[in-house]
């Protein structure tokens, strides 16, 4: 047993050139400044803040899609910033992402099942039948059926497409999934289904989440700990219940005051509800079933 966090982000800084094409007006701006947080195995860490505060850039830096200008990102004890431009395949498998718009990463001319089988092939899973079986398993884990593999993106709802994106991520058996506004584009009842699904999948597999969102209600519902970003600076972080009950930073208080209480229950209530579901032997909520708000 080790106390080492799965992900340890220390003094992360990301700078971009702003000011347009004119060289004289160009300057470097830190859009993420000296940000430090960690995520344990099986834990969900929420990153909140208003638009432009640097949430996505932080997630992208961890995924190695944004350039770091300072700091360290350790995954399972290994500093991924020293790995050269291309992170090794094992890191790209262990750390998956689910973004706001699942359709953007799906080929409209391919059956959605192919998004999963192609990912499995890229990650070295040999044999068409084995890849198909893993895709079916992943689809069933997220409440879709084997028949959904043969659908085109245009034949699926936003919630179904997000389930496909989650199935693709999970089929690789990741240890961390970065959910960047993963439910932001969905209606409220579908949001509830997807958030509950993510929590159930975590309970079953022990996967960790970095949950990036501007909706504090959703974040409170799913996260163990939360960090608050303001203009690239992490102004406050702590346990979700404590942060909601007793926000210290004025910016956190402003965010909370501006947030409609759309998902008022916290993680403990959801855990109790999940235990009750397990006791009843419930399966993951199939697409289309409304999951009662807990
Ligand atoms: N490739 C880039 N080049 C220059 N500036 C960038 C780039 N990517 C992001 N930025 C800037 O970095 C800042 C942080 O953006 P980021 O997308 O991380 O914020 P966010 O908190 O995720 O916002 P939102 O909730 O609107 O997605 C913004 O000012 C944005 O304009």
C-alpha cells in the first residue's frame, strides 16, 4: 500500500502568446499559474471556475495537449513532462478523456462501435472478435446494447453519444478519466443519468476522475474534493462538503451564490443511494430511463 496519489500536479503553469500577429504586441500570458493538486486512486476531483479560468487548459496539459511552461505532472510516480513530446502509449491508455461534444470525435460515416474497436486496435488489442467482444462489454457497462454498435452518430441522442464516448474511454481500462464539461450539453435528466453512470462505473472499477465543470451542482453531486480556479490561479481547494458548507475565498462564495442548486445532494447521499441500488441488484440505468434525483 502506498499513500502516493495517482496524479500529482505541482506548480503547473501554462502560458500562451496573445496579442495577434504583430510581433511587437505579442506577449506571453500565464493562463494557468502555479496550480497544484492531487487525485487519489478511485477519487473524483472537481475543477470549477468561470469561463476562461483555465479549467480545460489544466486538463489538456495533463493530457499533454497543451504546452507546459512550468511545473510537474506525476502520474503514478512518473513525471510525464519529461517523457518527450509524445507520451508513451501506456500513459495514453491509462489517462482517457471525455469531452463536452462526443460527436466531434466520432466519424459520421462510421458505426459508433468502430470508435471503440479502433481505439482498442490502436492500443494493441489483437483480433477482430476480441475487440468486438470488448466493445460489446463496454457498451453494456454504460447501459447501451450490442445493437447500438451498428448505429451511426446521427441516429443517436446526445446522451447516447456521451455513453459511447464513455464506453470508448472505459474499454481501455483507464486509471484516470478527464471529464471536461462531459455533461454540460445534456438536458438535466440526461445529466443525472450520466453522472450516476460515472459514479457507478467508478464504484465498480476504482477509476479516478478529474471532473471539469462550470455547474457547481453537478460537481457537488459527484466530487470528493474540489479546486476553484480564478484567472488561472487555484484560489481554494478542499473536501466537497466542506467547500460548499464553508467556502473561504470570496470568489468561491460568489460562484456558489450564482449557482442554481440543481443537484442539491452531495456525495455521501449518492453513496447511500448507490449502496441501496447494489443491494437491490439494479443494473446500470439503460439509456432513456429517467434516474430519480437523489
Ligand atoms: N491555444 C490557445 N492559445 C491562446 N490562448 C488560449 C489557448 N487555449 C486557451 N487559451 C486561453 O486560456 C484561457 C483559459 O482557457 P480555458 O479554455 O482553459 O478556460 P476554461 O476555464 O476551460 O473556460 P470554459 O469554461 O469557457 O471552457 C482563456 O483566456 C483562453 O482564451
